[in-house]
C-alpha cells in the first residue's frame, strides 16, 4: 500500500493536482489547513481534518484510519500546541494506541519514532513544496521541484 500524505495546502489546488499527477498512491491523507471545499476533498477521495485556517470547514478535528499499515491518527496539531512541544500530541497517540500519527501546522517536515509510534509531519505543500509517502513500511519526505 502506498499512502500520500499532505498538509497545509492553504488553497493551492493547482499544486495539489500537479502532485497527484506525479505520485501514484492508494490512499491520500491530509493533516488540515487545506482550505479546500469539503466537496473537492470528497471528489478527490482525500481523508482530511480541520486545521486552524479551515474556518468554515465541517471536517472533524481528528480522524482514525485503520488499514494494513495499522492504526493511523490524523490531526492538524494546533489544538495539541505542536509548535511549543510534543507532549499533547504524544498523549493523543498513546491514548488512541496509534501506530502512526500524522500532523501538520508547523510547516516543518518531520519523521520521528517514539515508543513504537511513528509521527509524520509532511510539512507544507504550498509553502515548502513538501509532502510524505509511506510505501512498504518506508516513510519518505519528498519535495516538489520548482512547484512541479
């Protein structure tokens, strides 16, 4: 299974479409601040959560996805104060017995494994051209070159 992970798209639908033309994937997860209409997300089959700039979104603040990779928790990270520490997000992951926790908000790509839970922040697709891919248990942060 190949999972495409994005966050902080901030309305850049053109870049998102280009990314989805570059990468083949089985599942697309997004950690919020997409600023896309929920109908666009549904049409593109993107599983997403509400971020701090998704003002009128009816997306949930947290999602749980279970598949062959295990239990994946998706949050944006702003309500867990990820810019100021990792304690609250670790608490969410531990309480929900996650295998993976995907978050955004900081715009800084990061992959870290703590106590058998893998934390993935793909960075910002709009502002950093970054995203993440999980394929065959390998996790990689990638960068779109020149926004392409």
